[in-house]
């Protein structure tokens, strides 16, 4: 799984990127099912962050998960939880289809 992290309107420090990568261990079970995962962390004018994750599954499906948060680390935590849920649902659908 290729992972990219991009920050917009601010520079995400190494600690932020490490925090996100550590949280991504939650979806290690599906690493072979995801081709690319792109994260965009954007600081809005109102000091709020918009966090977005784009997933490209190896069977051609693409999914996007977004949320807004005033706390970047809390937002990353919530975003990875949403990504985990989305990945589990997609993997389940594919397994049901095959079975």
C-alpha cells in the first residue's frame, strides 16, 4: 500500500505524520487490498482542519472519507477510525461477492 500525506496552508511536522502512520496500523489487515491511500490535511481560514483520505482498492473501487476538526491530532484519530470502518465494509462486500 502506497501512502502519501499532503498538508495545505500549513506544514505538517514529522510528529503529525508519524501519528497518522502509527494510527494506520489499525488497517494493516487490509494493506494487500489497498493500492494507494492519499491523505490531505488542510488548514481552513477559521483555524479548523479539513482532513481527507482517498483510498484506491485493488479491485478498482475508490472511496473518500472527510471530516473537519479544530484539533489536528483528534481529527487524525477520528479520520483513521472512519477509514477503518470504510475499509472493513468494502472488504466485506468483496468477500460476500466472491463467496
